[in-house]
C-alpha cells in the first residue's frame, strides 16, 4: 500500500529565504507525482506535475525534482514571499490506477 | 483551461437531512471524476471514483448508501450526503481528469458542509 509522507509538517521562515519541502513515498512504481498548493478553506491549485520518466519540472520560482528509485521528491521555492504562505501537498499516482495518494502536507508561513 | 467548479461552496443543514453537492468541469469533458474528504488540518482522503454512465467505485470504509454519487454526464458529477449527521461535517473536494493516459486531476474549490 502506497504511503506518502511530507517533511517538515510546518515551516515558518522570513521573506526572501530559499526553501526545500520534502515528499517521500514507499512504492517507487509511480506514474506521476504532483505538487499542489492549498490556501485555508480553499481547493487545490496544481503547481507542478512530474511524470515518472522525468527528473524535474520548473515553473517560475518553483522547482520540483523526482528521484523515483529512492522514493523522494523535493519542492524548491526560491526567494520566498508572504504570498507563498499556504499548505503544500504532494500526491502520487500509480500505473494500474488513476487514484492520487496524498501526503500529509507542509504548512508554510513566510513572514515579512 | 481545465476549470472545475463546485456548488454550493458552503452549506449548513440540520441533522437527518440530505445534501447534494455538484461538481462540474467547465471547459473540458471529464472521463473520470473523484470525490475527496478533508478533515481540519488533515490531508485529502479519496472517497470514490466515478466514470460517466457507470456506478462509482468506493474506497474501503466509505458507505455507498450514505454517500450517493451520480455521474450523469461528462461534465457533471453529484455527491449526495444522505441523512447527514454532525460527524459528516467536513470539507468535500471533487476533481476531474480529462485524459486518463496523462493522469492529471484538476480540483474544484471545495464545499464546506456543516451539519448541526
């Protein structure tokens, strides 16, 4: 059974810092991995999707890497801003199912 | 593109009543729609997967008679919480997939259900 864990559970940093959020999964036979952002009381916004054959994806100040063999992904946020404050979720899907298994999330607070 | 809406965004009801939540893909046809439940400060838990015109597939532990799912068209799925009780209070989020080979889900804004 696939299990997804995110570390740290919470993070509070001053504006301008570069951040690394971690996601690990127990079954390396994944189809893809997605990173999402969730603001309080809101739905999910997709940030990046990495196919199993890819190593990384970039969008603006965000860079997500994937090491399938070790069951890890990292989300790198450059030059963090207060507007980046949210909960970040990673989720993986497998080849034989279209289900997404979500991680436990990292609550990020960036203060001015 | 790939916008998913949910209605209502927030609902408060009395215990014992039924509540229907709609999920629509606005600019694409969704081959599959998913319903999730999220408790405060917890992650999303998949409740069921539905394909247009067929019965939904429920996850283990989810009562199909309590959480009725209808996927009437390629752009609309509904979740009905029957005989709601306070323990059903939660944040319900739907998602839709337009290309099963790519396996990317697009999420709605969620519905906050409060049962008094």
